[in-house]
């Protein structure tokens, strides 16, 4: 990767500059990733909100390439954790090792792969519940506790966890309390015929595409601060509350609705989407668009709704129709 940067320095301090930065950024990502614009956008939204994302897709759709490419384009430290049933919490957080210094033996902390800016937890539902819970403190508090010592994680810090929906044998489904800690649940679909043809042409040549320009880390931190400053009208805030509240009232389709964390997440995600598009205001379309990835993993459908084949996205769609 070259030393070139995309509008580095103070460029990220205005809404107009933010729109130009992201336009260049997505073009750079597009040199490596074919299609999947919606998925890339939602990953960036999660990072801007200082949240975490859960990605669900069938194998072979480029999740690892996508997140490692985003890390390179942001000049951030990237690590990957392959979750397996025998993975221990210390394999993620790190552990104290004994080190000899002269006549003495001392403990020295050896950081685990969670000490990175962007962490890919691949197939998180294959890890045991004890290991899954090792990520909770890192996700919520941005720190890791080993023994009596607490270690702060470097900012920005983002976890992207993946799970495979078609192979459920030997897996440990994430409990609702842990699912709620993910800001977004992103669904990755198969590419179109034209996109898959482009993938074949691009990745069967001698040279694989590379990122050539990056985003300054300081610019990303500025953009995270700017995200929270995007104005939202009181009317749209009330719409968000009405949507989330409706998930608790629709007993016909939803057994358990979303928590207040969903209200916060939906407003932040809508602000981030507005910022990506270079706007200094949140629109109704931003809220309705982001309602799906914010809510789909926070709803537990009734037995009758599941038996009829209803999906969480269809339940969200029904709610959006009801809310004025």
C-alpha cells in the first residue's frame, strides 16, 4: 500500500468533506471488492457509530476479504480469529507468560488477537459460550481484564463477527443478550451474474487488485465524532421511538421486542448514513433503511409467525408500514 491518503488531515471536519471522503473511499474499496455496496456501507456505518457488526452469509462470499480490505483502506491494524469449539478465552484476550530476568521470574502479559483496531471473529457461533463471553467486555467497555490487570484497547476498535446460517451442527447460538450488543446484523447475498463475471475476470489474472490509497486514522476518529453531531429532528426521534416501541406491542408476530439500545443504535446508524452521503441532517429514509439491520437480530418472533414462514425483516417491514 502506498503512502497516499484520501483527503487526510482536517478534511473530515465538515459534512461536505465527509461526503467527498466516503465517495473516494468507496471507489477505492471497489477496486478490490466487486459489488456488495450495501454490505460495505453498513460495515462503515457500524465503525462510524463505534459499534460492532454481525455478518451472516453462506461460505465463499468474500467476508474475510471485505473486512481485511476495509482495514487496509483505513490504515488500521487487522486481526482474524477463527472460532472453533476448543478455542479458549485466553486465545482471544491474551495471557500472562512467565519470563526469566536474571535470578527472578516475572509475569509478562502477551496480548491476544483482540488487541487490534479491526477484529474478525470468523464463525463466532462455533466458539463455546465461555469463549464468546470473552468478547463481551472488549465489545462494550473497549478493554480486556486478565487476572487483576485491565488493559485498554486502542481506538478505533471494531469487531465484525460472522456466522454461517446453513451449517448449525456443533454450533453454540449466540444468546439474545450478546446479540443485542451488536449494532447491526448484516446479511450478505450472492452476487449478480454480471458481478460474478467481474469477480472471475478480476481474480483469475496474474495480479490480484490492491488498495493504493488509505484513510488517515485521525480522519476516521474525527468522522466518528462528527457522526454524533449530525442533527436529527424531534419528529424523527419520535418516529424511531415509535418503531422500537411497536416491536414490543406487536404480540401477533413478535414475542420479545427490542431494547432501548436499539433506539440509540437506530438514531446513530441513521446519522452515520446521512454523513456518508454528505448531508448535515437525518432523513426519514435513513431511519427506515437502517431499521432492518438494527432490528432484525433483536426480535424474537412468535411460534405462529415462524411457522408461517415470516422472517424478522418482514416483521420490521410490517412495523414500518404501521408507524406514521
